[in-house]
C-alpha cells in the first residue's frame, strides 16, 4: 500500500494557500459571470476527495482538474484491467495491471502540473473513512458497492461534508447531492440496504460505456456549483438520466422524520460486514453495480384511469400511514404499508405484473418505488401515481372510500 501526494514540488498538503488564477488556462471560466476571477480562485483553493477511479471517477477527476480545483484526493485500491477501458477512458492499454489511483493521478498532473494530487492506494473502509475523507470541501462517490455509499453517507455526516452520489446501470444513471448539515441524506432515500446478492452488476447485464461518462461529467459540473456555493437547487432532488431515450427526470425527496444523525460508523460497519463482496475485498469500482430497472414510470391519475379503461389492472399499493389509509383508501387497494417499511412486505407483492404505488400526493410513493428497485424489483413494473390519491379522488371519487 502506497499513499501520498503527487505534485511537481512533491510538497505535503497542509493549510492550502489560495491558488493564483491562470488567466490563459481558465479564460473560458473567467468569461462566465457566474464564475469569474473570484470563483476561479475559490476553485483553486478547494479540495475534493474522489472515492473510486472507475467509470464515474475518471471523468470527475479529469473535469475537476481541468476546472482548476486545487487539491484532488484519489482513493482506489484496484488495478487497471482490459475490460475497464470500455468506459474508464483515463486509462490506456499500456496501463493494464497498474494502480488506478496512481495512473489517474499521473493523467491529472499531465493536464495541470500545478495541482496538488493526493493518492490513497487503498479501499475506503470503516477503519479509514473518517481519516481519509477529513479536511475536504466535498466528497464524490465513484463506487459501485452499496455498503460503501452508506459508509460515505455516515462519514460525511460526522465530518459535516457534502457529497455527490451517482450510479449507472445499462443505459441509465442517477445523481444526487447530499448535504449533511441542513439537508437530506442517502439514508433518506434508502433507509436500509437491499439484501446482499439482490443487485445485479454490469458484468451480468452490461453498461453502455458512455453512460458513466455522462453521469461522471454531471457530478463534476455539480461539484463546481457546490464549491462555488451555488448547490442549493440540487438539494432534496434525485436526477434520473436515461441516455438511450435522452430522458431526464427530477424526483424530490425529504429528510425522514425522526431519523437520527450518526455519531460513529458502527452502523455503516455492520452493513459493510454483512456484504460478502466487502468481506471478500472486491474492488470499489469493479463492476459499476446498480439496481435492476433503475427507471420506473411516472403516471398521472388521468393517464391511469385511461389505461384502466383499456383493460389495465395493476396491483395497487398504498404507502401512506395507517391513519391516512383509514380515512381514505382506494377500493382496489391490494396492500398498504408505510413507505419506509415497503421492502419488509416484498413477499406480499405479486411476483409478476405491474404495481401502481400511491401516497397522498406522489412523493412518498416515489421513494417507495426507489426502495423496491434497490431491493431488486424491476423498475419497469412500477408506476408512481404522481398526483397521489388526491388526484385520483378528484377524477374518480367512486373509486375511493372516505371515512
């Protein structure tokens, strides 16, 4: 294991001075009113940790280096293999067998020799996460292992550091910013991890090589916004990207009530140790794993009623509270359960066929759909009623029991 900083002066990172603005290198940034000289100086004094130098980490590192982010930390224990080259474009054929973190650092320094690049040829783990991620302005998730996301989430919550998540699957990807000090976290989207072995990897189902490039570039663009103090618009919003269909959807979510903030990594360690891949030491970016069927359907009440008139008969899942269900419920409801517990009743859902998920107005049902996908349910079977039971009642009150 070799860790350390790479720089033309080979100096250790301490209290980082503000980096001077290169008016030629960053001329296009300086012309943007939203960045300018002051913004470029902020980027030059910023520090970002990138966990995983794979399909997502490669474009993140290149674009943040090109943007002039002053200090970059690369964390990866893997070596380059031939199958990586289809999507991890920072590497070359002659790099096969070499350390990803070291090669990525070399390419970043070739792009801008004045950057401070710290290299950690090790896996992020419950034993080192707090030390490795400390003293950074932002953390970017380039991993594929679900336990690593819970680890990053808890570590960043303890450190008070925002982080940007992305994942890819086949032709699709998703992106989110988590701000631990005053916003929602990864655990608000996914309170509990899916059972080990229920999430397929890209060596089983494949991934279009450009997809992690698109999502990684979006991570880098969002990182610049956050470092410039303009990331508020991305809080509480999950972005779903379908590269094949050129579709982008934004889904809102909120912090779960009564969710405690972590004070240590004990729960993240429990999740980590329960996963066979983590225990076996599989590399963080080896397969770009992501849930099956990442994109689910959004459907309005009017669209639902029209499809139903044409013979569509989905299983109806109500994810509101028991009190709400008692006051108002669809006659056709097949099952109701509060959305945080939806994975616990998966055995009661039909194994085949479409499932219409609803809450009061569409947000909790959206989160339930994501939880089911994380647990392995094919997203193409899931339909989120985007205007909820209130929209349904407004159009077809005879379908709804009230009181």
